[in-house]
């Protein structure tokens, strides 16, 4: 006989159904929030991309436009130094040499800015090829010979030993080492700057530029590889630069599959190093 009561368990099923409905509603609300958050993140990422692209375009345009007047200044000052239009007095020579030196520094700054724009825009082309280490060191030695004007500082290139031929972009590697050597020479009033290369494990080679210069305090070292970072020292006040050389070196090293390192002690000198694989992108065969 029917007692008129609901079947056993129907109340619990109704409670479960209500709980499930509440969970569905909460999940739908959470999903809507996640979708809205993703949309906001996408919008911010697009704004950041546009801002980065505009900055890169501006740097590239500015660097390109600066090249013509800089080239003109350097050409005219070279003609004056060569006394093509007549002899110069001692004071005139000093003034023209100052113009020439300043124009060269300005040109280096423009090159750094242009390189930064290319890296940030992803337009840096890596062209690996096989080359010998001795050829790289020989080219760097010849490049720096004309600028070694301080008789109290010696630039030494150690003979590479037990380092095979490399398959990488020698121009990018040379740019990294040039930045390291230039900085070392700037901040080494006396002593030496020593360049070396050695194996670093089974697959990498480590290039090191060691100097006997002023050194860098520990609290300043972390920021040196950031854009526009410059060492605060009495020497820095006399030396101009963009503060981009080390930042570019780090990015170029990463493009070559490696990284940069710094070990330094105040008043005892610094060691800037870059490690890269022997073969960029794996074994290509000799």
C-alpha cells in the first residue's frame, strides 16, 4: 500500500542536484573570469609588443639618421689632421683630434643603439661558419693595436691550447669580445688586460678577458648586463658611452647558445667571460 512518502533517497538526490548546480554555476563564473583575465593579458601583451616595436623603430631610425652627419664630421676632421688644406698649429691639432675622438665615440654609441634595435626586433641574423681560434685572436689584436695609447697597460692574447675549430658566428663572438676588451682597457689605468680561451666541459669553450683594473663592487655587478647600465666611478665621469655594450654582449651570447659571466673584486680587477658551444646548433660536421 502507498504510504504517500517520497521514495527513499529522493531527498538526498535533490540535495546533490542542487549542489551540482551550484558547482556548475560557480565553475561557469570562474571560467568567465579566466576568459576575461586572458583577454586582458592579451591586450596588455599587444600593447607591450607595440611599444617595443615603436621603440625599436625609433632607435633604428634615429641611429640611421645620425650616421650621415657623423661620417661627415669624421671625414672633415681626418682631412684637417692630414693637413690637406695647409698646416695646423699645435693647439689646432689638439682641437681637431678632440673632435675626431668625440665623433668616433658618438659613432660607437649609434652602433650600439642600432644593434639594440635589431636584437629587440628579432632581426639579428646568425651566420655560423668554421674558423680557427688563432685567426680570431689575430684579428682582435690588430683591431686594438691602434687604440693602445696608455703605455702603462698591456693587452695580452694567450695562445689557445686544446681548443678545436669552432662552428659559430665569428662576427658576433668578436663583437662580444671587443666589448669586454674595450671595457677592460677603459677601467684599467695600469697593469694588463689578458684574453684567453679554454675548454669548458665537453661541448663548450670559455673566452675570458681578465684585467687588473679598478674592479666592481658586488652590489653593482648584477645590473651591469642590463640596458643603459654604467659603472659609477671617477673614471666613468671621463668616459662616455651608452651603457649598452655588456647588455648586447649578453644577448648575443644567448643567440650563440651561451652565456656571460662576471667575477670581480674592487681594486683587484675583473674577469668577464662568455661560454659558447663548439658547434652552434649541434654537430654540423667539419
